[in-house]
C-alpha cells in the first residue's frame, strides 16, 4: 500500500541487452543492442532491434523479473537468458533498474474496481 492507502504493487523497470562475450551468434544478435521494459511496455530506442524468436523466449520471463523475488531465487540471481537456437551464442542480460508503483485500480480489468488507466494519467508515460 502507498502512504495514501491505495492498494497496488511495485514493478522493476528492466533493461534487456544483447551480450555475446566472445560467443558466435547464429541469429541476428548485435552486442549492446537493447530495449527497456517499463510496466507493460517494451521500449526500443531508434535503431535498436531484437529477433522475434529471441523475444518469444524472453517474454514469459520478463514479468517475473519485474517482481520482487527472494534474494536466493534463481530469478533474482541469474541475469542471462540464452537465445532459443541451441547453436547460437547470443545471450540477453536482464538488469533490474528503478521501480514503479502501480495502483490496482489503474491496472485492473474488473469494472467495479477501475480508475483511470495508469498510462492515461498525467505523467503516466
């Protein structure tokens, strides 16, 4: 709960960066290319790209990486996710950055609990 008593939750912002560390990629992986995860949004800077096959492997893990986990949980300690091609050396380093507060009423689909969506509120983007 926030100080005002609103129910909600914290999510980490994430940076997902391509790392090769000397490994040879088979897929289109360029060392240093990256994107951010802010709430539910994937944010790409101009010119940054990621393989849709690699993204398909990353997507199920990103919501878990956004949430607080035990210090000894592998989701906390393991930062790299491999490209799904077993012959590819590409890896994606997921780094937790700042945290954002999301009010339940701003994110729920339940009609009786809804408020203005977080992304429509002033300063929400």
